[in-house]
């Protein structure tokens, strides 16, 4: 075999290996921790309008933290198909802190700080680098990703996708994945339990937002959570609605969802 042909074959082989590895990285998959499986969905990156000029959350001081509406681009990433369940939390942490203990329901009574400890242990067990979503990623996914984020579909027919106050007769969270998925095949982004995200909260953070993969302000006293819960009216489950509390707060309607960068 001559040298030129050999180099060509080596180049094509290397290209094919890299291409296959890249394709594999972008495929939705199932992972496992201590015998408990969880599904991760690949989300293509894209650009969308983040926020809501209608004013989702008008504070007592007259500030609407969901404005200005601004263009944001996010890279592709993986996101949990479901909220973190009590079964997964207990497998990783060795205990279930939830007020209402039911294994395939979302974990609750976990603070933002608790979530960081969970993620550290989960990453040790799996060898991955799981994290919370950024606020921008969360809103992008909830709006339906690249194909749907420019529409208002996620603000329509919310009770079809969400366990909220009007359709939970027992007024408690429900088993994950029992309402309709959104356009990306992801469940319970709206309703069931609120979901901690990574960002610090600020009334004016949207005015300071970067365009590409915004991470929010760099420090603060409260953390953002999104999505509404079984106690919420549909209005508070709209994708632009922002809520927040101190990172050590624990409530029976507040949990988490995990993500992973490519």
C-alpha cells in the first residue's frame, strides 16, 4: 500500500470515528445510578425570544422581572425527560426528604444547596457532569425548543401537560410522566413541582443578559425556580414566569430537573 493511500485511509477512519462519536453524544440516552434508571433527552440548540412583555410577575414595587424580552441563543444540551424522582434521589443520597413519600413522584423538600450535593454524588456514581439547567435553557425547553420557541404554544392548553390546582383533586404532586409531554418529549416542565435552576435571581437580570448561553448575574441572595406546581394556577405555569427564594429554602412543591452539556 503506498503512503498516500495509507494516509487517506487513516484520515477517513479518524473522521468516521469522530463523526460517530459526535453523533452518539447527541443521541438521547438512559443512564443509571445505584440501579435506578433515568432518561436524558437531547435538545438541539437555537435562538428564541426570552421573557414576556405582558408581565408575568409584577412585584409589589411595580417591577416586572420578565422584561425586556430579549433574544437568546443556547447551545445543544441534554435534559432530564422527567423531574428527578424520589427513587433516584434516594438511590443517590441514601434518604428521601419528601413530605409525601411516593417513589416515582418528584422529589421535594430539597433546597438549591441540597441539589448541589445530589449532583456531586450523582456525578461520582455515573462519571458524568450533570447540573441544573440555566434559566435560559429551561425556558427554551419549555417553549418547545428550536421549532416551537418562537410560538406561544407553551402558554396554551397548559392543563393538558401540567398537574396544577385545577386538575389535582388530592392537591398533591403526581407520578412523573402521567400528563402529556411537550413537543420535545419532555414531561412535567409545567406544574407538578417547581424546578430549581442554576441562576441567581435579579429583578433586572434580563437587562444585563448576554446573547449567547446566558448564565444570569454572577452572585445574589436568591436562586430562581421555574414551572409552577400542583398548587399553581395555569397563569403561574407559563414559560416566562419567574419565581425565586433563598438557596437553603425547602418546600413540598419544589424539586429539580437535571441537565448535561454536550
